[in-house]
C-alpha cells in the first residue's frame, strides 16, 4: 500500500481521504493548493456525513506540498518515504481534539 499527496480544494477533507483510501492509500498528505502559502494551516474538520475513515491523514502548508510534489516529479518517482516531524506540547490524549480519521500513537 502507499500514501497519496493530494491538493486541498474542491471537496471536504473526509471525502478526499475516503477516495484515497478506496484507491488503496495507506495514508494521505493534503496540502494547500496555493504554492505561496508559507504559514496558513487549515483545520481538517469532519463533514458530518458519517463516512468511515481508517487511514491516517494530515494537512501541510502549500509551499511544503509543492516541494514534495516537485521532488517526486523531478526524480520520476511515484512514491517516497517522507518523515514528518511533529512538535506537540504535552496534552493528555483524551483532551486532544482529533479529526475522526486521525490515528495518533502517543
């Protein structure tokens, strides 16, 4: 299985991740469709349609997404292993507000 790098826009995050999951993705990185976005993050919220999601997903800024996409294209790669550092201050797991499809192993 593989992950998918998807642009933000057109449909809800849940729908986008669901489509990727049905296509066989093991995870999804969604990035802003504005390549000049260097700081604005978007909350990946539930669309309340009850669509089950069973793979992890995350949102990154547009600039980072376009760098990943460009590196894949320049190297003629269909996939790559991407390490995403996460910096979280300590919050008890039961107090973390997570989207319904997030699978955090804390």
